[in-house]
C-alpha cells in the first residue's frame, strides 16, 4: 500500500503556564492520504487548530510541541530545521487561515499579492508571474480583470477565494483550511466549499479541513476526525460517521446541527461544557456530559480503538 501523504503519531502540544504545562493536544495520531479531504471537527478549544499550527510549526508561544512525529512525504515536520521548514511551507503545505480575507494587504492590488507569493519562493519572470496570477484568479472564480483591484473592492467571498488562490499558487500537495468560511454567510460558504471540492478533485491536493460545523464537514470530507478536549474521539469515513457515529460525543454533535439534506429534525444541544484542559476529569473526558456513562468511564480513560476497517472511536461502550 502507498505511504500516506501525512502520518501523525502521538502528537502532543503543551501550553507552558506558571502553574505547569497544560496539554492542548494529547497523543493524537492520524493519517492523511494523497488527494483526500480529512475533516477535523470539535468545539472551540478542543485542539483542532493547534494540531494544524503544530504541523506547520507556527504555534504561538507559550505553546510547545512536547512529543510525537509528523511524517510528511517521508520527512518528520517536527524535526526539520528552519531552512528546511521555510522551503516546505507554502510550496508543499499551505494554509488558509480563519481570517484570511482580512489578512490581505489593503494597499497592494490583489494580483500583485499573488505575484509576491510566487516571487518569494521561486525565480519567475514578471511576465510568467502575471500569467500565473491571472490563471489562479480564474481558477477560484475571480474575473482576471480584477487583478489590479484592491481588497476592499472585493466581496467577503471573493477575498476568501483570493486567500485560497494564494494558498494554491505553488501547487502544494497539502492545503490546511482552518475554518475557511466562518465569517461568511451560508450561501457564500456553500459556494466556497463547493469550489474547494472541485479544485481538490481537479488538482489532486490533499486537504485538512478544520471546522466546528460537523454537518458541513461531513458533506465535504472523505474522512473525518472528531476531537474532544485535546484528544481524538472518533476517526472514520465521512459516510459511515454520518450514518452510524460510534462515539456519544459525535452523536451529540450530529443531533446539535441541522442536517444539510433530509427532513426536519428537532435539534438537541449537548448538556454542559468541555472541561478545562488544565484540570481534565479522570477517566473518559466526556463522562460528565455523557448520558451513557458507566462506572468504568469515571476511572479508566478509553483509548482510540478500531471498530471497523478505517473507523475507530475512543469509548468503552462503542461496538
Ligand atoms: Fe460516554 Fe463512557 Fe464512552 Fe466516555 S467512554 S463516551 S463516558 S460511554
């Protein structure tokens, strides 16, 4: 079998505080195949964006990577030096941030911002850079005649698509999308996610798609990883997780979001709130909110275990 594009094993990230380290990502392991979309979901503060930042080694202090391995195209991202990382970032792995549309330079024309990205990493003539910028704008559905426009002259959706064009400029094999549509209305969000799916099929890059919207993620992704309180709760094919989620937390998340397709259903929120990562509960971290919890859940932490080919969950009662 071909090697995965990315293989993360036992990744740990700590926030160093005066009262000792707080573990924000705890022994997380997953693979990402070439050309696949892996959706990563969970509530705010569960560690999903921290994983992405750890992979690109752009964690803001006081966060530190405290363990694990992340093999990407055969090299451990966590062990590369700064020069090696600089070579790899954007060329092989790029990222669209939550607020990418607000990160554009307001006084530089949009086409020039794409050309700057190209020139920062490759030796290209002005003519080739201009042609490539036009191609990329067209690729993300922005009329190339807007190449000399400024960011404020574009709609929010167009600015976010421009962020995607810049992320694709150097043809990376992995694009990390961190809540790429959070600031957009649902119509524009749907349009952008459809566009990402089309581009991904056309260009063949893999995507790590981070979102708190499980329903939307299931619609877009091939496989999904659900995080809870710094740990992986469930990992499996999107269609299977949608049809038969194995972890009570995933089940709760699915009940809390309206289905994108299908009839009307009554929504129900998960009672309580995620635990403090500085003082997580013993046993299963979800037990204070889990209606299925039994005595064992309060004392023994469940490990992620395989329940079907490619489908795992960290729950004592998952069958
Ligand atoms: Fe609920 Fe127990 Fe499963 Fe945790 S291990 S999710 S508390 S049933």
